[in-house]
């Protein structure tokens, strides 16, 4: 597929926000704040393990960039639709963007953020692609210093939005009730974030084109960059502290090699199940699930800080299209350090421990969550049941090559000469 200038991710607003965030993260006051936050991580129990120690600075860098991106697009009077919390580095727009993360960020998702004022009136226009992904809109109350998961306010689920090829719709966002409006999100007073999530059951799917506009913008001056930098510096330690400690309460911090859930997502747009893994070189964790006729299913692992390892060149995650079902329609995944010749191998990328997460989205109301998980067990890597689908070396090479090629499409337009040379847009902040 040929990339075009109206690519839904490679926008002038995205370029402007990334450019500002890259400038912010190098400022002395923000570098100093990063070092203060680093002390929080060094005191964390995760830093005492080899995997945790090796991943510490990567996690810190990705949290710092996520915060800079959020503040760079932090003005609800001039909101932009900005792609954030994707931790794959990308070379586009004439710069190298190192990636950003919060916790267990899904490589199947394109998460885009829009800052919203609770007393404002907005419209969000959405145009689905010719091959749309599952799509949801979730609105949350923004915590102080962005430090946390916001309180749920409202949502439109994939079943409500019903993505169809070329479909267009407008979502109204304001403090009034729905009053007959089919696509509406009712706000509360305060600072809000609107999250658009394209969940790709197949990396052939393309994200929606989204624009947001405030219908009643106040006559307020644009924030100076110095104010944005001060906000980032003040928020760094609270932001990093929250996300570093998220793992300690996530799913109750269960014993390794078992799954907690499935649990319903707030807003009713899906289910998740997860836990920790800890495996020796000779061991594998075999997990079998029912897809439950969900529009999207996905499985991934992350490191001890909940940061995803390489999702492009390694099978650290598998979605619906990337997985081979069993003969009865269930799906069996195998987490292991070395390739066991299993089609649905979840590659630990050398991690001895970390986190794992399963997601079901767009689930029919008739599905029974109690049947989603069929089997979870640690086995010898050489004793995987013969019924689990296999793959040979040529098949694995093809799987990995296709994965990398499809992922590269996400930033194709941003690498085109006309996009790199485009005038720099004003930042979203």
C-alpha cells in the first residue's frame, strides 16, 4: 500500500509535537528531573534482578518521552490528535523518535491522545480506512501530573462505533447529556484525556483518520515552551513513580506462571487476563485460550518494568491474524526463551522473568468469560504436546519478515521527502 500525505499517523500535528518533545527531553531541567526519578527506580525491588537492572534506563527514557509528548500536546484549547505510548523507535519527519511507553503498551494498538477541558465543547471526526481495525474512544479524568490511570468518565466501544470500510462519523464531546445524539461523550468538570485506540487484529488493517476541534475556544494565549518544560520537570518524579509501581498492584502481583482474569475493562469494551512469568531455560509456559468470537485477541509479554521488548523483529506478541488456531478453534501459545518450533511462540528475548497479558476486545455479549482461558501450565520445552501447531525454519523466517514489513508501514508516509520537508506545525501545547 502506498503511503499518502493524509496518512492518519504522519500528520503535521504529530511532527510538531514530537519535535517539541525531543527538544524538551534534552533540556537541563528535564534531564535533572529524569535523574531524580532514576533514584526511585534504583530503590525498586525490580532493580535487584538482572533483567530489571538491564531494563531500568530504557524504561526511564520511555516514561520520560511519554510525559514530554503528553505535555507537548497539553492545551485543551488547541487540541491535537497525537500518537503516543508506542515504544518502537522510528526514523521519520527528518528526526529519530526513540519511542515512549507507560505500562504493557500493546504493539497492536495505535493509541492517540486528545486533551479535553471538561467545560468545553468539541467535535471528533472519524473516517475509517478501507480496511479498518477495531476502534474505541475512552475518556478519562486526567490525574495530577499525569501520574496514573485516570478515572473513567465515558466510552464508545467497538460494537457501538462499528468500524466499516470508509465509514465516517462525528462524536460530540461536551457536558450535556446525549439527548438523542448517537455518538456522544458527556464530560465532567476538570482536565480530561480522550484516548482513541485502533486495535489491529491484523497488521494489514489501517488506522482511522481522526481530527478534533474545540467549538468554543476561549481567547487564551498559547503556552510558552518554558511553561511546558516546567510542567514536565514538576511531573517527572510523580509520573515515573506511578508507572514504576503500577506492576506492584497490577492484577494483585500474582505468583509467576498463572493467569488472573479475565477481567472486564472499564467502559465495557473488552476483557484482559494477565500475570507474571518466570522460566528457566529448559521450561516453557503453555497457555490455551478461546477467542470467544472477539473482533480482536492478542497476547504479549513485557519486561519486569512492564515495557515491551522488541515487537518488530521478534514474536513478543501475537494477534488474531498472527496466531495459528488448534483444530478445535482454540489457540495455544508457548512462552519460551528458545524457539521450540511452535507456530505461536512468544519469544522472551532473553528475559527470565516479566509480565504477560491477554486481551479480548469486541466480544459478543453472549460469550462467557469463564471459558476464555482453557489451560495454563509450565512444561519442559521439549515436551510440548504434539497437537500444538508447529512451524519449520522457513515458516519462521517468513513469519518474521512479514511482521517487520507490515510494521514498517506505520511510518512510511513520515519517511517521504515531502513530509520531512513540510513546514513545522505549531505544537499541540
